[in-house]
C-alpha cells in the first residue's frame, strides 16, 4: 500500500546539500507573516523617523522665520537709529528719537532680581517635595498648589499685585526712607518671582527624586546627616538639572508682559534704583504698539522685540554652555 500523502507538507531545495527537503505549510505561513510584519515595522519606523525629522526642521524654520520677520520689519528703525539704538537713553516718539537702553536695563533688572528672590524658595520647595515628603497628602497638596501657581493668568497676578503687593511695598518704602511710590522695579520683581517659582521648583523636585537611593544610603551609612546628604550628594548630582530650572525661570521672567506692565510704573526714564519706576521691553511693546502712528515708530517697537528675542537667545546659549560644563564636571 502507498503511504498517505501529507497535505500539510511542502518542498523546497536545501541550499547546503542541494537536496529537496519537506517543510510544513504552517511553518511557511508563519514565516511569511513574520516577514510581512517585520517589513511593516521597518516601514512604520522609517515613517516615524521621517516625521520626527520634519517636525524638528519645521521648528528651526519657525524660529528663523520669526527672526527674519523681526529683522525685516525693523529695517526702518535700523537705518534711522543705527547701532546707537541699543545705548540710546531717550525714547521720544514725538521727535522720532528712539533709545532702547532704559528698557533693556529695566528688563534685566526685573528678571535677574526676580530670579535672585525666587531661587531660595524654588530650591526649598524642590528639596521638601523631592526629599522630605515625596509622597502623601501634604506632598500632593503642595504639588497641586505649585502647578496652580504656574497656571494662573498673568493679568490675575497683576490685579493681585495692585491690590495687595503694591501697598505693602509702599509701606516698606516709607519705613526705609524711600519715596513711597509702590510701583516700580522692586514690585514687578516680586510678582515675577512668585510667577517663576513653579518652573524651577517642579524641575528640581523631579531631579531630586531621580537621585539613586544607593548613593544616599551610602552617605547615611557613613554617618552623614540629612543636611550633609542634601549638600554633598543631592545637590552635586542634580546641579545641571537645577541650573536648567533656573534658566527656564529666567526665560519666563524675560518675556513676561501683562503683570509687569501693571506694576512697573511705565516710564521711559532710566531707573535710578530698584524702587524707581521703569519699563521693560515687553511692557513698552504692550503699551505703545497700538499708538504707533507712523512707520518709524512702529519699526522701533518691532526692533525692540528683536532685541528682546536676541537677549533671550544669548542668555539661553550662555546657560546651555554652563549646564554642559556642570554636567562634564
């Protein structure tokens, strides 16, 4: 009798021996499906990679487009005032005299003073939530509160500063013998400090929680106190992330407009002290953009935006260099 034919078998030549061997059709089908799935995965991976490249290039094109637009719209002011626009001390649209120095100085004063005020609070909140109370109802409450501070619109901060903060600053100025104006660089720096605390605090908390536990346990086993572990283990390990949070806060402070406009005093004079009224580049643009009634005036305001853009880029580049140096150390 002839042996029954197995319909589940198929033949293929063996590359090594040259003989014809039998294989199961189920294995052939599964191998085919596996190959097709691999091809689909490779195709999907290529599509995903190309999509990422397109998105990254579009961001570069967007930033370059913004910069080129600002340069193009600032051409009249650049031709009129030249490089002296940067250190000119007079801003008088009636006489077509435009100097950006008082606004550059006001922007840097308010931003860096706000940063100095906010750094201790940001680090304290980050250490408290990342090291002392990483879990629990108190930690969740503080996390939500910090996130809420970052989500509040800036105009709300401006109203709160006018109603609460400015009278407090005015009383403080009276006690120290300064003219009790209330509005000025110091008030805007205080409200900016409150607004930028969540950025450095949130990033600092995340970085502190990422510190390997074996490093801290090794320090504790050698007899280190909690403060010594924070100073000698946590801060050195997270210094690049903490500095990145400070840089993020500074970028937020440089571009803030509405809250600063409401409490800084809005004067084009050079501030003589941190308690004097002043102006920032963003607040000048917000106040006078709709009043620009001739092309040179409008171009000078746009050039002010260009200067703010370049200042932000330069500060970020310096910060990136410092972060890379801290990381390499």
